[in-house]
C-alpha cells in the first residue's frame, strides 16, 4: 500500500549533520541564557526565584556544593516535576547531548504532498469505520436503545434517584430502567430488535463486538429479535444466557429462577452445565422445581398476545396436518443392496420421501392462503430465503420423480471410504436435469453414472464401476436382508468390527460386531428397533442383562406410576465383581476386603430381578419404591444389620447422626425401618412372596402389596400394554416406562400452574422401551415416530437442497451445486415475491 511505502521511506531517512548541529545550538541557547553561562563559576545567585530561568541559575552552585539547604531542596523538588529543568541539570552535570533534528531524506521518487498523505489516512480510516459499522453495529457509538412506547411509568434507576422516561428517550451503556406497577414499555435496540417490558421489570442494555445484550435483572420481557448481520442478540439473567438470531421469545426472571418460551424461530439457552436448543412452542426453566406452564401464558400480557396465540395455533394445526401424511410404503425386497461391493462396512437404505415432502409443501401453501397470521410470518422472511425454500422443494419433487422407492447410501471400508449413492431410475431424464442444474465444474460424467436403469454417484470415480455384487456374500448383508421380510422403512446397518477395528464401539461392548437399526410404520403405528450382535457370548457389562423372562417385581408398581425400570440380571454377584474391577484402577488402591465380602454377601442373597419405580406423590418426599427378587432373606437382613453396625462404629456421622434399624409387626407381617437420627430420611421394607419390597415409607410398602393382590398393577394397565411392541415376544429382559405428566400435576397445582400441554406440543404420554438379551445379542424396541416431519424441518432444508446434499454425500467434490435456472419455482400461496 502507498501508506506503508511512505512510512518505510520516513524510517530510512538519514539526518543532515549540519542541520543537527544548528538545532543543538538553538537548544543550548534556550536552556542556558547568556547570563547564566557567563556566570557559571560565580557565587551563589541571590534574589527571588520566579520562573524556570531562576532555577536554572541555581544549577552551577548546586553542582559546586555551595547552594544553601533551602534552595537546594527547592531545586530538587522542582526538577522532579519540571522536565526542562531536569534536562538542564543533566546537561550541566554530564555535558550536552547531541540532538539530532529529524529531516526526511530526499528520494528519487516523486514526493508526496502532506495533503495526499492525510487524505490517504482519512480514506483508509473512514473505509474501515464504515465496514466496521456495517458488519459490526456494536462498534458504533451513541445510544444502546431508545424508548419507543411507555404505557404507565418507566424510570431510569441511578443510585437513589428515579428519573421518568418518555418516548424518544435514549438509553446509554448500562443505563438501568424499571417499569412501575401496572405499566409496560417497548424499547428499540440499535440493531432493530424490540423488547417489550412487563410491569416491575428491570433491565439494562450493553453492546460489544458480539452484538447487543439485554441484562434482565427481574421481570418479564418479550423480544422480537431482528435478523443479525453478525453476532447475536443475547438476553442474560442471573442463571441463564439466551442467544438468538432473529426470533420471538419470552424471558421471565423470577426469584426461583428463569423461564424461556419461544413463539417463533430458534433459541439457544445455557444454564449451569446444560445447553438447550428451543424451537417454536418449546419452553424451559432453569430450576428443577419450576413447573411447566402453557406457553401462551408467557405472552398473555403482551400487546400482541392475540397475534402470538394465533401463530402458535396455526402452526399447531399445520404440523398436525403434516404429521398425518401417510409415510412411504414398506419395501419387502431390495434390488440395490445386492449390487454393492464386498468392502462396504455401513449401509443406510431409506425410502424415497419426495412425494411426502411434496404433500407437506402443498399443505403449507394452502394454510398460507387461509391464515393471515401465518402469511404475515412467512412474508417476514427475506425473499431470498423464501426462494431457497421453493427451490429446494422443487428440486426434491423433480429429482424424486426419476428415482425408485429406495435410495441406498453405502460406506466402503479401507482408507478411501468415500460414500456411494445408489438408486433405481424409473424414468429417463435425470442426467439432463442434473446437467441443467449443476455448473460445469461439478463434472457430472466423472462422479455420476446413468445406465442400466441405475443412478450412481460417488466421490471416487473408480467406485462408479465397482458394483461387483460381492456384498451379498457378507454377514452384514445377511442381517440387513432379514429386515425386508417384515417390511423395511428406514434401515441402517454397520459392521462395527470393520468400521472401528480394534476398538470398542461402546465401553464394555468389546466384542460388538454388528449394529442394525430400523424404523417402520404399519397401520399408523411406528415401531423402532435396534440390535447389537456380538462375535461371541456377551462379556463384561454387556453380560449383565439376562435372557427374557417373567417380571413379577413389576406387579408391585401401580398404573399411576410416573416412572418404572425393571430388569433381569444374570448374576448380581458377578455385577458386583465387575463394578469393583472398574473402580480399582480409578484410585490405584484395591477396595477394602471386608467391604467387598459384605457386598458380595448382599448381592448373593438376591435372585437377579429388580424394579425401581417412582410410584406416588413427589411431596413432601418422593415416593420411590424398589422390588427385588430375594432367595435368602435371612442372609440379606443379617448383611444389612452388619452394614448399619459398621457405619455407626466408624463414628463419621456428625451430620447425619447414627443409623437406626428397627422392626415392627403389623398384622402378622414384619416390617423393617432404617433411618438417620438427624436427617429426615427413612427406608421401610418387608419380605413378601420371594421379594424384598422397599419404599420411602411403610404405607407405600403396604399399598404395593395390596395393589398386587387386587391386580391393580402397571403390567396389566391398558396404557402400558398399548406401548408394547407388536411382536410375538411374551417377556422381556428389561423395561423402562415413564408417564410423568400425572405425577407432576399435583405439584403444578400447588404452584398455581396449569399443566395443560402448550399449543402445538404433545403432553407427556405413556412410553415404553423394551430390551431383549440373547447369548450373543441385545435388542431394543420402542413405539413412536422418530422421523416426525414439520414445517421447521422443511424450512431447515432451505439453502441445502438435494443437489448440495448429493455433493456432500459424494465427498464434497461438488461444492457449487447451485441452480443455474434463471427463475425459481413458481410461488404457491399468497406470499409476496
């Protein structure tokens, strides 16, 4: 740059010796007047000291040691404060220094006029400032926010003073404002965002390179965040950070904690060590005891409450209609898997969902015509964003029409493991369509193949001709082909031993060989299954789970339970051995032999079946319950007594007090109670029908026995059975059940909170996860659609159409997969173009 060139020339200039000497003479003349120099060896000057010249006249006497003490002190004090006199003293003491006057050296190049240099500097600085202002609005000075609307009273808080603010007032960095009771206000941030402030709320606004930050000390606000050019808008409370880039959300900062609710867009919430991503209709709270409230209540106080409620309702209905679209049909054969090469180590076989997405897009545009609120939301998106959405749907509709019912993505093994995309061609023209859409740099003929009714895409051109069919002879193919016998939906399989040779895919699963996962929908019911197959009989942690069998302990859980987990264990004593082996290397010392023996004695008393449940109210104490099969009740009770005695003997119980173990007889049954002296905790248990039944209090234990006798059990409830997989199995190795909605309802009522699900969100319905263990495999199954399609999914594909996805799948060798068509797909609906 020219400015850098000028600076270098200035640095390299050499001063003129004659001019340097002239400058030094001028400095000496100014520092040492002729009268002082002539009388340098004279006696001490007398008279009043009026200026620096007077102090300079004292220097010769000071150096000669003839200056009186008072004047010496004055001179020393003055020279410490006056730079010129201090230099004169140094010159007189050490001699004059050579002062070099700076003089630019004449260059052979044409000289730059001072005005040209100044203009260049101003231009560079001005350009940098403009770019910084456009790209980083936070660098601009001025107000951080402007008061736009005041309904009631809004005050600026400064120490003990409260200053009323009117519309048009500006808030500077860290200015604190507070709304009065029955008041509200709207602030406009300098990035265009709006903050609606409810009564008794207090906040301030700051700005940095990352964007504007609203510091909410207390109260409710609703933020309409503007689209950010760079950075993000942040709202901070005492216990969470909320970060957005153009969305509508509410934040409530209260005494118990903070709650965040989203009506539009995506919000990132950090609180403690937890990170959550919230979308439309979602909400979260920072405190575990803060109950859920209907999301519309978070916006009821707003001027736009009706608009927000209507938008949520419209999206709820829209997503309901999209979710009701029938999924792609099941496939009972595959004419693609058998074509893959033998070195494939992972395969994903998915249905062609182009028609499903087309129906979803049609529903969306029909809703735009009938809902002004939804149309206004859609039109708020930039035209380019809406065009990307239309283009993506158009690409999917067009491309999927050329392809068959199945698309396969395969991952070969080895060092060159670039994926392969494979599909059947049901009509000609896909090659012409792709060539019309892709730039010449995409090299369609090099990375894609269209012949023999096949479409193949791969990053490695050699893979286009590597379809040897050798995959049919592999064990992975045999396992995948079995899924087609019952109908395949979404299917994934991996040879774990070849994907990660020599490594355990999951801790403790060292012999895991194959992983198969599938999801299929039949008669409106979606079932998801996964299985891990081992190279030999299960070892270590993988061997803890026993083969399927009856679960009598589950009968001690009532249908009102909020949570229950039941499992069959191979050998409790072996589990204790494995756990001790895991803990030994952690601290480098072996566990105490006496403790190990005691734990082994306790474990050996059990039979291997256990159920843990939350069965009852959460207040004042959680109603936990444990039912475990026990073979030797006397041995177990003796081991518990010894454990209590050992704990009390150690004496390390200042906070809890001693453990007390007591027993009582109720109607011929013996009940045991274990409790601390100083801590309000107890555990009650009894032995019944071969089970050790323990709970948070004796009443829960008695009720569990009565429920089992009357048949009022979870395993016999309709809600539980409706969530079980539709197969021929009669038993399980493990079951996890949850239905926390009714359990939390009483707490919500005490807090005055309505536990009705928010618009567009499902309540917590009963859900069951089942496990089966065989000698060399573990299977898992659950009901429910894990591929729910909604409008957020469709919009999320905007700008990442199938052509870009194809480029990524084939190794990213076609990064510029952008349409070359001059016009986007025709608009449908009433959105503005």
